[in-house]
C-alpha cells in the first residue's frame, strides 16, 4: 500500500473538505472516521449559510466566513459534477426577526455594519408577514438577508466525501485511532485500535469535540469542548416557509422535502448526547413563538450533535505547538458547515507548503499557550 501524504482523523465536514481540496490537487490522502460519516456534529447541523450570522465575531472570523460563503456556489456545482450527488444548495434568503425595541436596535446595528453588497434591508413586521404569513403578529421589525443560503448537510457531506474518493482519496469508516505514531518530535502517522499502523507524511486532527483528547496524547492541551445541540424537524404540506427564519435564539430552516428544521440548543453538557424533554420543549415553544402558523405541522424527528467549541469561540487551525508533522482543525462551533470550504482550502494550501489565501495566524493553537 502506498503511504499517504496526509492522514486525516475525523470524517465530518471539516475533515472531508480538507480531503477534497487536497485530492483535487493530486495529493494522496487517507481519511479515517471512527463511526458513520459526520455522526457527531456535522449531521446535527441545519446547514445554514450566512457570513454574518454571529454578532460577536472578531474581524478575522468575519473575513474567514465571508471567504467561505463566497466559495459555496462554485463548490457545490463542482461537487455535483464529480460525485453525482446534489448538496441541495438553496439561496432562499433569511429573515432575522425582532419582537421588541432591544432586538430591533440589534438588527439596525447589523444592517449598518454590513457590506452594502450583501443587500441587507430592514423591513417592518407587516412586510415580514407578507413574505412569510406564518410569522407571529408580535414581530415588529425584521432584517431581510437576500443572499442567505443553506445546504442539506447529509447530501453535502456525502458529496464532499464521494468527490474526494473519486479524485483518489482513501475513505475508511469504522476505523478508530488509538494513538499517534511519533519519532524525534515528529508525528509520523497513527495507530488504530485494531493495532494497524498508518504512516503518513502529515497528520491532521479534525475530530471535532474529541480533538482535544487526541492532542493530549502529545502532551498538548487544546481548550476544545463539546456544545450539545438538540435539533428537530417538523413537516407540513404545503411547505409553510420559503426562507430561513431566525427568531430569538432559534432558527427555522425550510428544506426541499417540505420539512422545517428547528434548532438549536447550545448546552455545555459535556459529552452527554441525549435528547432531553427540556431541550425539545424549548425548541417547540420557541418555534411557535416565532411562527405560530406552524402549530398544525407534524413532528417528524429529533436528533442531537456535539459541536466543537474553543475557549475563545474562534476555530483552531494549523500546526500543533511543539510538534512537526501534525496539524489541527477544530473549534468551529455551530459554523462548521459554513466554514468548511475555506477551512479545507486553507489547510490544503498549508499542507502543500503554499502561501495561504488568508492568514492562519489568528487561528493558531499557540494563542492558548501560557
């Protein structure tokens, strides 16, 4: 077996995107996923795409998000051509809603900060209800984001993975990494729980919330922890929404099959991945507060994921301090899908020894060193 240039630990959207961008340029890549693809965080995402979703984003993160958002139209077309899988990209637009003056002021601030090219527009509650009749009469103001988009994450992840494989990557599922191979301060590959040794020129740790555990084997402490996200889907015929709605702390995301994805909770619950009555009640109540016209929608399903969050809320990208031959890509919180294209592209450039399009310095793991 030919030794890969890069072995990637973790098969969610971050690991799969890195594999795709490396394979696109002819790199020999092996991607290892211990379970089913994206089962811990990626598949718990609604796939929402808007570069200015987080009000607290620092400049470097906003730049990263804008660059990633711009990659999606061409990327999904390319993935469709290579893999034959449609990521179900929809540029349906977003509405951010406000029910009081405090929330309205926040929306006005967002509109003022935004690049005019994004086309943000403040509208009245009445105008919002003309666009989406199921919305609450309590909504007094809304921010229309016409370029807001989304993908269907299971299809997007499959498209990334299958495209990487068709370009030559080796995708292995059900393979759990037990340890990292090291020699003279350099990581030289991984060892699986079955005792298999996989040597590689470079190793990328992209294991989501579990990345810190892998880094600990090198004596490196990365402040990454899981944020539990509970999410559910409703269904109605005809589809009651055309746009993504963000009201209060929840979003309502209409999908092509007529379902409305409602999410999500943000819970510091450790590695507890249970659905809870409290979490479901919160989603139901919040959804109906924002859009009471969904009261007769049918409950379809609910699921949960553990998102990787860093201590400062900013992704960790680049070299692992004190070691050669190993990199890390984690800490994307709920923006993993949005940031996956630019993360994959930048990490692939870094691994090939190229100048990265954006600086990785703001995301370097060394910022946590004391």
